[in-house]
C-alpha cells in the first residue's frame, strides 16, 4: 500500500522506496484451502517494493511509521497476483474517511515540520479505530532492517478451494533472520537514511528469506474491520518461502512502473468486504497515475 493508503481523495502520501526481486515457493498443503497457482510447490518469480510511509521525504527511517512490502507474483499464462503488506498487524483506520482524517491531522506544519499536537490529540480522541495501531507502534520500536521485519496482510481475504469452500485467512511473513528492532539508544544514533542501503547490501551478500504463515479464520472472526485483532489461538500453517536475491533504488528499477493494486488476484482468492481494502484499488490507480506522469 506504498506504506499505507497511497492516495486518498486527492491527498498524496509520499513514500521512500526500494525495488527487490526474487522468488516465492508456495506449500502444496495450502491447496486444501485454495486453487491459487501460488501454492504449486514450484518457484514463482517475484518483483517487489519496500517502502516507508509518511507525508514528507524528511521523515527519517527511524520514525514510528509502518513499513510496507508489496509483491507482484508472475504466474503462468501471463497472470499476476499482488500482496501489499505492512509490518504491523492492524491498520490505523476502519474506513477510508477515518484514514483521511488521520492524514490531515498528521500532516506536518510547514513552519515547524511537525504535525500540530492539538490536531493530533483531537483526532485520536474522536477516532477510537486508530487506537490499536497507535498502541502497537508505541510499544514496538522500528525494525533495524527490512530483512529483520515481519509483514502482515492486515486485511482478511477469502481462500476458495476446488470444492468451492471458502475459508477466511490472514497471513504474515516471518524473516528467517528473526525480527530485530532498534533499541532506544540505537534510535538516537542511527542515521536518517539506512533502510534502502541496508537491504541492498544484504541481498548482495546473499539471499534474504521469509516464511509465509497462513492464519486460518473461524466463523464469527472480524473480516471487514482491519483495526480489530483476531484471537491469538487461531490455527497457523506454513504456506511458503519468499526469497529476495536483489535490491535496487526504485528510480529505473523493475518495480518503478508497477501499480501494486491489492485487488489484483488470481483464481482461488477473493477480497473481503473491508471498505479500506476495497478503496485501495481506485486510490492506488490515482496515485500511480500521478507518480508516473508527475502530476
């Protein structure tokens, strides 16, 4: 989601980004839940983008903002499938209008370079749906590297198997090298920019990998509000391995001209009716057009 919603009703959200490439090998056991060609057990080429959300390029890599990972899976017969994930388990708004209110409240004042504290305080008081994400970001320091970050689907999706049975699912990608966060002292000493150069250096040294873990929902689990956690005792199964072998700056990179629309899906997967998820498609299209044309 280019960090979060890339564009909302004319309000642009700038992100710092880096292109990545590699492959994904899905676990055939997942075919009990979906006919998706992602899970054939064969390697699938992947192009992706890491991003840091924010309303200004001046926001440092140490900011308590979500990091994003968007993936385009290159499937047989010229089909593609997109994942657009965040490294937080919940979203910061239950509706597009609530998200827009948050963007306005957190827009930096040109005079100070920081959001107006009164606007931020008023927004938090009037938007309880932002509480879960705010609490998560406050309790968890930013990660030390994209390679040491987990990533979540955030939204609920529907997997559909060969018998036309639908299963509610979420997923997360867990780094093989473990989740590692900056300490309070490291936050003070870390350079303003380090994430892009770090992932480029890591992929030059060797492949970087994540396990995909599928979370199986149960009837009654919230599926249309991405600010609500699922119960922690839901069944989880290993769904595949993502391997990234190269990274480069977005400008001129393979991901530069990709619109990572999260509603681009192959067979066997369908969206929930989450209003934020459904709004992301037109928002991304508008943002993509502005980014490519410069208008």
